[in-house]
């Protein structure tokens, strides 16, 4: 069986080399391909992708889900492995993927897809609490069996009706089957990201509300506060030290921004 690794990129020269290096063992014997759909990078992203033998396509930005589905459409492998440009496949997860594409395990070969745990790093620290681990993601699936759902943000793979995914964590290879997410090396990166995502989230709130969003202190003040208390205290986010405090504090701010922007956007459209 063959594997297609699909990645979307925009100005990812700081991350892409690490990501591609982690999947090169999966390309052995010419049984794999790397598909990169770039949305007009102005740094060395495309050059780095080509240096690893990736098939690079440059397209205008269509949104996260549409861009990822475009990459899937260009793949020819029996299996699809979708990665973000700031992720890498952990050593044990890579062994698992090799086992799947070998076709030697009946249970695995009959599954339509696989869930992996994503290990999030924030300001260089592995975030183990507050709901950030295990951050389960369906990232590998049979060609033709899955697509990214049409959402502006927080898009996930959805399998065709009647097909099911196997939780890779249940397979014991003597270690964690993780995809490692090198997210937000600086606070500026995180705040910029939350600013973009809150705008996209606001669009989703407005669409779901048919364009009518009232100003709500509950959503703008109390909901963010409840989010912080739940994740930081009840889900033990405080155990991740200073990084955990900053992560959950600014995630709560993101929630406030999202609903404030939704109200503002609704008012502009009325």
C-alpha cells in the first residue's frame, strides 16, 4: 500500500523542514508521496518542500478546510496522512503508520482511519493538562473515505457514513503514538493566531445565528471566565506552570474576542 502525506503551507520555513524530515522514513522504496499546497509563501517554504521531493502546488487561499481538501484531491496514495506544517510524526506513531501501510495487520488494514494523540508544545513546553493532552485528531484515513468538514476554523476530518476510525492509542508499540505540535513558540505568535481564529469563529457564530447576534455580557465576560476556571483549575492546567497560566488566560481572551467580534460583525451586516 502507498501513503500520501498532505500539507498546506504559507510562510512555514521555520517549521516545514522538521515536519518533512519526520515523514521521510514513510516514503521508503518509492511507496509514498508528499503533497504540499502553498498559498503564496514569500519565504523559503516552497524551496524547502521541493528539496524533500514534495509535489508543490501554489493556489490562492480558499480557507482551511477547502485548502486541505484540495491537497487531498491531488493525492494518489491508498492512505492519506494529513499534517499541519508545524507538526511532526513521533517515532512510535511512525512505526504504527509503517505497520498500517504494510498491510500485514488485518484489523488495522480494515479500519477506515486512525486517531492519534497530538502533543502540544507552547513556548517550548509540552502542555500535559487543561484539556491539551490527549488532543485527539483523526489524521490518517483511506483514500476516498474522508474529507475535512466545511468550517471556517477548527476543521476536522469526517469519514463517510458507516465507516469507523481506530484509536491508535489502543495499539501497544511500547510508547506514545503522538503527533507533535510545535505551536506558538512566542506569545506574539499565539496572540496573532488567536486574533485570526477569533475572527473566523465570529463568522461562524453569526452564520449560526442567521446574522443576529446580541451584545451579551454572558458571552463576552462570563463565558471566558468560566472557560479559564474550568481548564486552569478543574482540568489541572495550573500544573503546567507559567506557560499553562499564559495559555489558558489568553485562550479565555480568545473566547471573549470571538463573541465581541460576532456582535460587531452582526451589527455591520444589519
